């Protein structure tokens, strides 16, 4: 049978190797803080076990108190990693396990008695494993199946730790050699440790794959979908849309080349980002938005009637026209022309919708820019530009944007719905 010190050494090598690997991964992508938290956690775990394994060769204070506190600190780091994956702040209760050790060892009898110290360490580990199981069950990353599996593993380890705690309180071993059951409990802990690592590795691999897939589908400048992502989003919307129609909108920022020429590409990039943020903030629930090239963007909406698409387009167009984009040189006002194509869901085809929306966009530019045109069948209708009459103002004299938009859309609604 492997002696205690050899078992500690093997465990230290395994945990230490994982710590080095995870910290190295974090160094190549420092925005992924969960790798750092996991790495520090395994480093603390390995350091604590290594110090315990050095009992007799190093000062007792180091091999007992520093070792156990360091080992139990790992639970707080692992909780920090789970919180980072779940985009939450690490909870303060995650640091309870080392506090259990410190608090109990303030009692002289606990501090000076081997079996009471062993029981205290296992009590702290029980608290740590239970808290990790709680965190992983309330997390939202990865699949519920993997989260449940990990929660079960940590719950079993918590049960094992509390069982061992109760056992040593009754058996009262005087040292590691006298603790035969501890070897079996250590085996259970090692199996749980390895199983948890395998499940976590699978969860992290799946998450990394999801991030890579998201990067492939996302425009790096604006953070919205690119053309490939838009095509896939369109297909998903068409397959699952609860409404009878599809509306495809193409936005083209007016005179954008002049913005780049007069103010530089950095300002141009700022304009693209501002417009993307505006559209995303106004986008309906059953919709997708993308940058399809240069200063051209597209949106696809599930609609019940064509005027739904026109309402969204006009809301965006007016909101952009009223927005002031501040630069170091001067404040800018940007406008957009919009082309819309609509189709019944049963006959919708992306290529044809893009062609029809392009034709409507061309009509918007031909008719003065900063306006919305809709192609329905063989006809292209342009929504009248913003009026300034009394009918477009409320009792306080302020423009009620949505009411004004609906009134202008109503002017072509009969034609749109035919």
C-alpha cells in the first residue's frame, strides 16, 4: 500500500501540474479570468498538501496551520472561477472554509490535538464542497447536464468529508499512520477530484468552442453579427418564427465616405459602433441584426404585417438623425437610408429578400436619402419624411416620435398590405 507521504506527493504533482497549465492558458488570454482563478486554486491546493506532506521535516506551524489554511483557500479560488464563468462577483461566503479552520484553532484543545485538527479540516472541506455544489447549480454556463453531474460529485465529496469528520471524532487517531480509514477516504477524495477535473475540462472545452464559433459569426469592430452569422440567424428565425411574415431591412449610412475622408477612419469606426449600439437597443425580441459590409447593416424581423418592419426602420432612422456623435474635432450628425423587403413566412427566401431590400434602399437614396422605402410585390413605396405640422406634435409641443411615425406609415399602409 502507498504510504501517506507518497500519496501526498502524487496528489501535489497532479494539482501542481494543473495549476501551471491553467495559469499558462490565462497568460495567453487574460480576459478569461476563470483560468487564473482555477490555476491559483489548484496551486493553493498543491501547496497546502505539499506542506502537510512535509510534516516532521519543516516547522509544525507551517506544516499544520499554514498548510491547512492554504489548502482550504483553494475553495474560495474555485468559487471565484465558477463566478467568473457565470459573469458574477465571487461571493464572500466562498472564503468560509479557511475561516472555519482559523476559528476552530483559536480553541487550544483543537489546536493541540491531531484528530480534532483533522476533523476541523474536513469540516471546512465539507463547507467548501457544499458551496461549490450550490454555485454550480445556480450557474447558467455550460449545459444543465454537466452542471448537475459536477454538483453530484461535489455533494458526494462533501458527504465523504463530513463522514470522515464524524469518524475521527469517535476513533480519535493520534497520527496519519493510525488513521487507516483516512486512506480509504483519501481514495474517495482522489477519485472525486479527478472526476470533477474531467467534467470541468469538458465544460471549459465546450465553452471555448462556443466562443470560437461566436467569433466566427461576429463583426470584430461593432460586436454585432457578420454576414455568416446573419445568414444563420435568419434561418433560425424562419424556422421558429411565431408570426406569419418576415421583414428584411438594409441600412446604409448616408455619406459615410465623406465622414472617413473629413475626420479619419477612427471617427468612422466610432460612428459604426454608435449606430450598431443604437440598433441593438431598439431591436425587437424576434429579430437579428448584422453588419454586412462597410457602412451597410441588415436586420431581419418576424412580423405580422409590413408596417411592423417600417415602424422599426423609422424608429431607428429618426433616433439616429437626432443623435449627436461627439468627436475631438466637432459634433457629428449622421443619417441612414433604409430599404425593406417583406414576404410571407412560407415563401421567404433570403437571397430574394436581400435583392428586394437593395432595390428599396436604392429608391430611398434616389428620393433624397434619410428615408425608408419598402418593396412589396413589384411596388416600392417610400414613407413620407418627418412632417413639421401641428398634427405631428403633442399638447406640449414636443414631437411624439412613435405617433408621428405611425401617421406617416399610415399614408402608405393600404399599399403595403395589399
